[in-house]
C-alpha cells in the first residue's frame, strides 16, 4: 500500500477522475472512477411512500470487518442509522423498499470493483431473497445475511431453503443470525457460510451452547462477532473461535501511558520531528543513513522509472535534495503509520485514517494546497495513537505537528476541527451530527456523504495497487 501512496503523492501514476455536478452549498469535487452513488435510489415501481419524504436524504454507510489477523476482510454495508431506526418496527413492505434501495445503491457503485478480494456483507429480509435485484450484486464478493421479520406472512422453511440454495448455486455466500437469538432460522445453518452473533448478548454459557450447535450443524461456517465495543470483548470472541470481528473496538483507545515506541518506530518519529523543526540538512541525512532499510527504500522509490529522472540517484543527499523537506516529511509520516507495529487493529486503523485524510482533502478541493495538506495530515494522524499504541499527546509531540493540527486533535478546536468532526460523523453514520457538522463547514450533507464514499473508494484502490 505504501508504494501506491507514494505514486499518488508524487504524481507517478495519475488517476483520471471525473467531475460531478456541484451540490448546492459545496465546491466541485473529483469522484472515484465509478458511477456516482445514487444515495436516494428512489423506486419507480413501488407504491410505498418515498424514503426521502419520510426521513430526508438516505446515505449508505459501512463498518469494517476484521479477520483473525486483524486485517480488513470486508465491510458491512447498511443504511444510515436514522433510516434503520425509522423502519425497525415497520411492515415487511417498507423493509423491502429499503432493502432495494440498499442493493440498488451498491450495484450502482460497482461495489465489486471497489472491494477487490474483500467481502460486502448485506443484511436482507428473509422474504426479499427472491428479488431479482440481488443477482446484480457480484457473487464472489457478497455475503447475504438473512434477517427474519416478525410478520407472519414470510416464506416457509422449504421456500426459504429453496431461495438460499439458489443463491448459493449462483456463487453468493449466505449469513444467518446465531441460533440462540434467532432459533427460527436454525434449519438454514447447514447452508450457512457465516453465522452472525452480537457480542453484547453473548456470555460464557451462551458461547458454549453456540459452539456446540455450530459444531453439529454449521461446522464449515465462519463466526462473525458484531458490536464489539472494546479489545477485551474482541479477545473473548477470539478465544471463542470467531473468525470475523466488527464493532467500535477497531478504533477504541486504551491506557497507553506506560507504552514506549519500538526502536524502528522511534527512529522514524525522530526523523519526522527533525523535518518539522527544520533541523540542519546534514542531521536529517545522517538519520536517514542510520537506517539501512530506510535508505534502500528511499533510493528505490526515487529511482523508479515513472519519476522521469534523467540519471540514477545513488546518494541520500541527492534524494533529499530532489524531494525537499515537505514531501519527505509527508512520506516519512505515511511510512510511520504504515509500519508493521504488530499491534491489534493497526492496519484497520490506518485505513480508517487514510479515509479520513482523503475525505478532508476532498472537502477542501477548492482551498489552497497548504490548507489541503494540513487537512490531509490531520486526518492521517487522527488515529496515530491507535496505530502506534501511545497516548495522543506523546505522538503529536514526536511528530512536532503545527498548532492548528494539535488543536483539532487534542481539543476539537481551530480551523481544521470542523471538517474532522464531519468525517467522524460520516464514519458513525450519525445523521444529526452529519447535518450539523456539514452546516458548520458550509457544505451539504449530500456533498459530505459523497466525499466520504469517494475517500473509501480511493483507500480501497490503494489496497488493490499494493
């Protein structure tokens, strides 16, 4: 991924981005090379009331799902929380309407192209599985998680099994809720590729019962634990044998007061600090030379053919002169975040930070390069404490960030704070917070949602290039 970031940073590989019409209240912004996500996706054939008339603009949000190696295995795509809350106790017909909106939006976003080898988890009503729009989703990337509805007119067990087997024969994976919370779907366990359990509902006794049932009826299925609030919950579910993990634990913070940086990370942090503090060039070059692996990597990148250099660069001094302090600072900061720290969640936290960074940059598309640079760095290092597992105050001191970035990250103040708050609201899919933060930033919620989705597409494209 670092190579792809380097390409993007220094123009070695330019992606042609289409321009889209400017939403009212926001500047124009480049979009990823995919069809623009139709967030409203109104149905033309359904007689039910328009979702937009019920709740305003509908947005797609996503939550990362990690593997046992704490790498991002896929995303749970769902409608914004306000939409889900609004229809929670609605009729089956209304649930179908929103399911079609969700599926149509993912299809129009060409989600298979975005995901690469990762998976899209999509929750659908049990009576929706024969809807033709599902077959437009990419089979190799899609896990259809079946959700029962309390109305009595749903499909019978035999009909439901027929739909499930038809979808599996087309290549789709099937997810079912755990049999403890949803016993009415227990007959589907032999066909399940994923069994979904909500961690807050799981205690030791239930965990033992679930393990026994899965061993008997779904031994081939992976167990996905949702709604994990913290690392202790993650570790419990890890010991239980879960294969997939989802929830706020990915970016949750702990008490890291006694943690120290490893020697390699500390050396990179020292280099970043020296660059920001305008240390003497000879001192910076000496630090680069002190790390042989870093020197080799730097020379390899600077000599890449796509850089168009007329001669081979063989010295750190020459590489430093060609890059300059600002580009070297940005690259080493990315390297610091991208380093394999061996901690839980670090790669997932880095991807979240990259999405924030790119979104903040897109929100400021019409601003000066200096402001865009500051916003990108703000987003990038907004999770540096989670990535490095050190307190934020210590991390910012090591990086010697400018006062505006420090104010935004530590106190939620200053000229950069409002856009960071908007990016965080989009991550939480908090409709009220998005509207409030968007108004503060002088853009529309629709524009903010588009920037967030484009930032996700950009981050996913980096993964594919790495």
